[in-house]
């Protein structure tokens, strides 16, 4: 995969993470959920 493809996927994942944060940041334990989500993204 070329560099442009990789950065496009990264951008999509970042947008998804932001949407996830906006949806869940008011819930108890959200910080742990977001940390878990970040770890999940790191494995891609």
C-alpha cells in the first residue's frame, strides 16, 4: 500500500475515534474505553 493509502486510513480512523469520543465521553469509564479504542487502532 502506498503512503497516501496509509494516511487516508489513518484519517478515517481518527475521524471514527472522534465520533466515538463525542458519543461516549459523558459515560462513566469512558477514558478507559477510549484508551482501549486507541490500543485497538494501534493494532491495525
